[in-house]
């Protein structure tokens, strides 16, 4: 593990760039990580991020794409539009959670 400064906050990240302590996350960090991914956050993005944060903190792991689409009020097609090319992995990174199980 290493540390990285994101949006003026020093956080711990793993080799893939995922934060290792979700409690270090802030909305400013989320916005900076989204910008790195080329994503401009809209209310629809925040709906998904907020769900992932709540679910991830409660369960101790990032939710899968199926769990997100079943519980966050978005379809799989909408997830791919909001977070292109690996939506569960991208939203987990932006949300300050670890990589979801099953993601390569």
C-alpha cells in the first residue's frame, strides 16, 4: 500500500489505485477521482455513488453491478452510460471503496 494526495487529502491506496480506507473518502475526493476517469458527475451519478457508499460501508465491500442495479434505481444500461467501460469498478473507485468481487 501507498499514500496518494487527492483533492488536498492524503489517503491510502492499493496498487490499482483503490482507496483502502473508505472512511478517508470525501465528496471532493470523489469529484477528483471522477475527473480522472473523465466523468462529470450529475445527480444520477451521485444517486449511485451514495447508494454504493451506504451499501459498502454497511457490508464492508463494494457492491456488485447486479446489487447496484437491483437497489439503486438504475438499469444496467444506465450504469454503462454513467460509468462507461466497467461501471461497478469505476463507481467503486470514485466512491472510495475497494474493487468489487468478480471484477478483473
